[in-house]
C-alpha cells in the first residue's frame, strides 16, 4: 500500500492523524505528513482517514 498526501490541498485539519496516528501526523508547517508505505494491517485506519479528509488530499494505491 502506498499513501500520498497532496500538500497543495491539505489544510491541516488533522483528522487523518486522529484516525490513524501510526501513519499520519501534522508537521511543523501545520500540514499532514505520512508514512508512505504503512503496514497492510493499518489499511482500515488509512481508508477511514481518506474518507474523513475534508479536502480529499489523501490517496491510497
């Protein structure tokens, strides 16, 4: 699984970091950062973060 954040869309709401703190965090610039290749067992939390993102800035492939 590969996770990407479009930092041009991200507004730093932090919902992803709340739902999947093992994968996402909010950086010093108040925008989300992530583990690009999180373990497969975290897929459900990552998908929940994708669905919760108000700017649809997270993608998974």
